């Protein structure tokens, strides 16, 4: 019986496949698969040649049908045939199918325009690779070409399926792929940056298989593209990347020659933000370490000895790190020399992600190699410093973590000379910060023999005198680390630490840094035998002042020595009293005309602040009276001289303030029987300063005028009743009277009131003298001044009127008759007569008493 008779319905459908009407062909194809299923068992009994000629050939021809839907249906039927007639298919079938698909999926006149049809055709190739590997040998070139073009397809589903087919090809036709892999590089490299993450993941899978099959040359060609997937935004892609790298470490035949490329890639996955990726990478990394041990333990005697005497983790080990296995450590150790140059290059990359991954890799490398880093320490330090300079905060953080690990893992004697050499030659913020972080990982016993070298380095002028806030913060961090680690060992290097800390305090304008320096100074004092900040300053202040003294002539507003001197004066407190003579000598040189005005002004402001607290500064030991005359003659009086300019005016104000503080302090301590008598000192100061003070009563600065009046008042009150003869020149006293009249007439309220007090003190001084030859002209001018005060009893301001009444109520007895006469005369003409009445009443009552 013929086929037409046996399979009449099937043969009719096959004949309709040749019909010119595409709809008829489409209908026939849609019914053909059902008919084939219906007659499948009977067809299997037919001869292979008949099936091929009468049925399969006609179906295969439909793969080139002009209608898209027909081609897609035909491809589906071919897949069904491959699945249902595994023993009945001949090589001719595979040849025609593969040839047709090859023509349709590669560029040319017959290229298949439909993405869905191309996908169905690639599914045919997938079925062939899955179930007919024995038949692929003859057509492997065509299949590889189809796969190549499928990987380069624009349709993502075609790409993914083609990548899967390549993996299968690498397994079944490894030798052929090994000889014909070059054309695959370009399409694979392109899909590794494809928009869809699933395509990129498939590309990585294909890359891994191809590299394992071909060898090192393929790895060198593809790994630059694959390595970029470590930065991929998709966790699935990064996970596949970890799987691919782990597979290479475990199965790549040439892995020993390329560990230096593969190991960094897998280790970098240990810093992934997704825990699942880290877990996969960690598991593969541990497997790689174990496999390496198994492969090398018998041939490497040194390794065998280490395995035989495996020890516990070192006692001094970073607490936040789980120590890797010996296999992982050795694997990294033996490749580290080829990794550091790559890290250094990546740390200079323009992309933030690259630099961050580079420093993260450095961190993991360092805790893997442990003390084996010694031979490469210079390269590592270069990388750390480069990373610390980075503008990205995350890069800086990992640089610091890496530096701390280095401190844990290496001996001080190894890294210290290298870092000190760098700090001394180029003292940048990055160098200082790396220095501090390495130091933070060091233990006390290891640092002790080298502590002096560290502190000497930090106290050098070129290291401790930067005015940059970030640099100062880093330097303060080192100091705090030394104090934290070395504790009482800091005692014998306290001088160097003292200089470093006081330099920080002096050079910084940042309150946070200054406060940090002050706290460090307190901590240093507590750790040393001094046990107090005062004793610490007493011990070190003399040496610091001696070093500063020679630099004074060259001081400017921003001179480091000048800033350090100011810091010493602010912070030393009572310790200043032990070195008053040397400090006065420095100030004497620093306020000369050779020093610029702004610098002199700042020093006088400092001096004024110290003089306000004299008992806790210059006179803390009671020795200041010995030096006070020189202090006034050489420092204060020259600065009271009038010079043009706002700065000079401020200097005069500060100098006047200092003089007032000196006079006030001396007059208040003269009552102490244990003190040197201050009367001759006060007299000498009064005689020497009188010429300058009169002129300053008219100074442009209101503060200066006020403080001059307060100084004069202190002089007159102190000297009243202590002298028989006048110590002031006649012109001075006349000038004071004139100045007081002027101040009463035209000055602001605060100076007006001070003028009244000074006038009262002047009256008390003059009328307490026993000098019979005292000039009557001065008496006459005092009487005029009294009249001026009486006149101001009619001031519009009630408070000022009351103040003048209080002043006049306390005039000396010898002036009271004249005062009473003047008040009675004024009573008839003053607008405000109540004050006159009250004052007269007071004078009458006091006279009767």
C-alpha cells in the first residue's frame, strides 16, 4: 500500500504546502502537526529514506516560506520532529535544516527579518545540541556560525538562547571551538554591555564557558569586558559574575598562569552590597582555597610544614575580620606582586566606582597576605596615600581601614622608616592620615621601642605647623592614637607631644580642633608623671620659649612661632609666673616698630588679657614686681605714643589697658606684707607715664580715654596721703585739669562719669600734699574744675546730676568752703535746684558733725 493510501490526510496536507496561496499553506501547516501526531507510530515503521523524501524535506522547505507565520510554524514542527523521531532522522535532514537555518540567521539575501522566527529557528539548534550531539560534528562549523550570529542578534531572547547554545557547544565540541573562537569575541563583548540585565548575565555565562574551553588567550581578550560587570547595577549579573570567576578559579585549565587576573575579580565580589552575592563569592573563594591546598600540599614543602603546624589566629588581629583559610591566604600572597600595580592604576581612574573597587580590593588583599606584604610595602603605601587623597569619602574610608589592617599585620620597624621618610619629605594630609591609621592598628609593646622616633617626626616644624584644618585634624588623630595606645609610655616623649599639641592649638582657627588639642594636653598630663596640666606646662614652657625667642624679629601676623607663643600664653596659666622674665623679653622685642602693626596689636590684646588675670599669669609666683618697671618702660610706654592709623589706635588702647592692669594689680597687692613694697614702683611708673597720659585723654578711641582716666584715678587714689611732696610735673597736673574739663564738657556718659571720679581723686591727691611751695596756679585750676562740676549739677540727665552730687559730697575738707559758696551762688540760677539744696544740706550736716 502506498503512502498516499496509508496516510491520505497527511499527504494532502503536504501537497498543499506547495500551494501558491499563503493562506492555504498556513492552514495546511497548522493541521500538519496534528496529523503527524496522529500517525507518529505508523510513520516510525516506515523507511527513513521515504520519510525524508516525502515528508521531512517538504516541511524543511517551509522554513524558507515567504510568509512569516508559516516559517515560524514550520520551525515549531521541526522541533517536534526532532523530539519525536530521534531514531528515524538521517544526516540529510540535519544537513538541510542546519543549512536553511544558517541562511536565515546570518546576514545575506535570505536573512530572516522576524525576531520571533529567528528565535524559533535557534530553538531548533538548541534541540539539536541537546539531543543529537553525535550528529553535530559534521555541522559544527555551521552551528558555531549560527550561534555567533545569534549572540550578535538584536533580539534579546535570541541572544540569551544563543549564549546557552555556546555553552553546550563548548562542552560537546570543545576542540573545534578552541580552534575557531576568535569571531565570538566581538559579539560577546558587545552583549556584556547590553541594556537588559538577563542578556548580560547570559553573556557572562557564555564568557565563562568559552574561556574554560579555549584557554588563556581568550581570557585575556574577554576579561577586560567581563570585569566591568563587577560594577553592574543588577545583582543577578553580579552574582553570575561571581559564579563565572569562581568557576575559572576551580576549573580553568590555565588558571595557575592567570591567578593574578582571576583572584582579584572574585575577591572584589566579597564587597558587594547584596548579601547573596557575597555569600556566593565567599563560598566559591573558600572552595578555591581548599582546592589550591589539595593541589599543592604534596609538592610544596614549605606549605606542607605550615599545614602540619597550623596555628590559631594571631593575638593581635583585627577584631572585625574573620581570618581566611590558609589556602585563600596563600593564593593571594603568591599573586599580590602582580595585583598592586593594577590597584595603583585603578586608583587614578576617573570613574568613582573603579577607584572604590580598587581600594576595597586592596583592603581584602592586605588582610589575606598578612605579614607577607613586607616585600611590597612601598607599593602598598603608595596605593594607600593615593586613595587617601581621593575626593570620594568611601574611598578614603577604605584607605583608612586598609591602613589599620596594615598596622595590625606588620611590624613597626618595617613600616615606620618608610612612612617617616614620606612624611618628612612631603607632609601632606594624606600622608599624615595614613600614618595615623597604620599607627591605630599597632599594639603598645610593638610601638614602645619606636615611640620616640614617631614623636620626633610629629614634632618637626615641617610636620606640625600646617594651618590646614583637615591636616590638623589628621595630626590630632595621630596624637590621640599615641595617647590611646602607649598610655604611660608617653611620659618620656611628653616634650615632643607637648610641642606637637601646642603647635596645633596655636595654628588652628577651628574651635573644634583647638578644644581637641586642649583635651589631648590634659590627657597627656594625666598619663605622665606630672599628673597635672600646670606641671606639664612648667616642665616644657621654658624649652619652647627658648626656641621661639630667636625668631621674634621675623614675626608677622601669621608666623607659626608667634601663633605658638600666643597659644602658650593662653594655655600655660600659672606656669607663666616661672618664666616672666623670658616672656617679658620676648614681648619687648615683639612690640618694637620693626614688627608690623597688626602683629603688635594682637600681642597687646593677648597681653591685656593676661594682665586682667595677673595673679594667674605673670604674678602667679609673686615675682612680677621685680620685672614690672622694665615691663612698663620697654613694652607699654613706647606703645602709648601717638601714631596715625586705626591699627595704631587699637594698639594704644591695648597698651593703655595693660598699663591700667599693671597699676591696678600693684595697688591692690601693696597691702600684702609679704610683697615687695610697691610705692616706689608706682611713683616711678607715674613719673614716667605722665607725659603720655595727658595726651591720651583726648585720644580718638573712647575706650582709651576711659582707661586713661581710670589709670589716673588709680594713681591719685594710691598716692594720696603717702607722699609729702608732689611727684608730678606742674604741666601734667594742669593738663589733667584741662583734659577733665574737656571730657566733662563734650564726652559720652561713660567717660563723663569717669571724669568725675578722676577729678575727685585729683582733688584728694593735691590737697593731701604737705608741699608749702605747691603752685597756686594749680590750686586756681582746681577751683575752676570744681566750678565746672557744680555747673553740671544742672545737667538735663537726672542720673548724671545725682552722680555729680555724690562726687562733690566727697571733696576734701579744704575745698568745702569754696564748694559751699559756689553751690549757694548756683542755687539761684540752676533750673534743677533740688540737687543744690541736697548738697548744701549734706555739707552743713558734715560740718556740724
